[in-house]
């Protein structure tokens, strides 16, 4: 089905694995398209309740494959046609998305991890905004997401200085959710994503909508958005199950509906 990524669904979790290990999973146009298609497919698949994006081999993603770059390239058009649609698809997805950062995440690979809801990082992982080192600005939504996570001052530091951020430092500054020893990384990612897949998926989607609305709406409009969202959540089967489980003093079994 795909050439540059591996995609499979198991136990409610869609695994999307970047699969160009000999190139440190660097982006080519086909990979941008296939990531977008895979996330769109997972978004529509009722069996899928969580998505994991990770890399094959020793890197998460090293950014743009520079062998595809030439001096006549219109970088703006590349973003409009390839990277923009990819990160938009990720941001529009209402299911939880985990970036399992197994190694270096550089340039647009850093941006890909930022676009996800969670970043679980191997102790061998690192992040670097490498754009400045080739005279470019961070792209693929990088500064949009980064400034929300770590604030504008720290985002400016990471973008302008372009220094590598270790896994431990990423956790310290709020860039990563959790650092995991390399030898149990896949096991821990499996456990984390499996837990997300048992949670009330519709409510998670509504939470993601509300988080986006925070930066887009006035306070009064946000309160109305919140009221509408809560009404929708209150009509879900998972809300009914949550209430019943509470009353019966048992653990809820959510269906994602």
C-alpha cells in the first residue's frame, strides 16, 4: 500500500513507521503524501482509537532529503504542496497521536513530532531546529507548535541558535512528555498507546478541538464553544458508561463512541 512508510493497525492502535532508515527517514515528496494518506485513513477507521508515528532504524526523521533540493526550488511551493497538507492532516485528526521519537528529529522531522499530541522520547533521541544552519526558517508549523509548548523566548532560542536538545532537556523544558530507556522504548510506547486506545475517544477529540479554539476565539466565544462541546460529549455512549461505572463502583469500559 505504501512505499516510504509501514502502516498497520493492532489492538486499536494505528502504527505509522517512517521507513527510509538508510536515509535516516528523511522526507521526500512521496513520504509527505503517504503520511497524510495514512493519518487520513486512520482518522476514518472506526477500529483505530490512537495513532503512533515513529521511525525505522536509528532515527525518527532527519528532515528534508537534501538530494531532492536544487537551487531553482521554490521552497514556498514545496511547503504549500507537501509539508503543509501533511501537518494539516495531523492537526485535523481528532484521535490522539503519539510521536514515538526513537532517535534524532531534525528540521521538518522536529516539526512532525511537534504536530503530534504527545512526544515519547527514547533516551537516545534528540531534537534540532536545523533550518538556520542552511539559511532557512523553521517550517511545517514548527514555530506555531513550538511556541505553544515552550513559550516564545525558548522557541526563539531553539530556532535561532539551532542547538541540539537532548531527550532529558526536552522533558525538562516541556517539549517531550516522557523519556524512556532505549531497551524498553517500544514496550513503553505500546503500553502508553494501548492505554489511550481504551479511553473515551470522542471526548479526546472534543478536547483537541477546544485546545485549538483557545488560540482562535475570544473568551466569550470560547465559552460558547465549550458549552456546545460539552453538550456533544454528554450525548456519547462513553459518557453514559462513565456515569454507570462510577455509580456501580467499577472501572469504565469505553467503546470510543
